């Protein structure tokens, strides 16, 4: 999970500039406009907080698991080095929503996954 967050931190350092003030403001508001190490920890905590809400999106991702099992799985992510392959897609989906940015994951030469947020910062839509 930390690898995914490190990659995002590196890309955000490129994307966040004076041309995208709304994005920078949003990232500051959720505590992500920091150094890479801080970003990784903060994003991990935001991801766990989202999982712990057990909203419809999270429950739909784990249809065979109880709320208690989802909560247990979420709390396991607070431990450094924890990764669950079954939750990998959810990590990127939640990150796209939290960042309000599209995320593309390249799996191989011709295969990629796109995760699109529901809302985009207005300055990215111009």
C-alpha cells in the first residue's frame, strides 16, 4: 500500500503548481500537501478512515464480509507494511475520490485500469 501512496505523492508534486490552486487548496485541507513520507502516512490513515465508515461503496466491494470483518481489515492497514491483494483495487478507487483526481494503473504494456473521481477540482476542468 505504501508503494501506491509514494507513487501518488511523486505525481502530485508534479501536478500541484500555481496553475491548479483549487487542487492545492483541496490537498492542504485534507492534509496531503506535505513531504512524501508524511503523505504516505496521511493517505494511509485517510484510506482506513474511509474503510471504517463502511458506506455503500465499501460494503459493495466486500459483499461476502460482515461490517465487523471490514472493520478488522481496515484496522490491519494501520500497521506499516500491511497489504491485502483483494483490497488493492479499493485503495486506488478511494484515493481517486479523496484526491479528486483520476488515477491510472498500468498493469502491463496494453493493460491499464482507470479510477475516476466523482468530483474534480474546477481548475482542472478548464
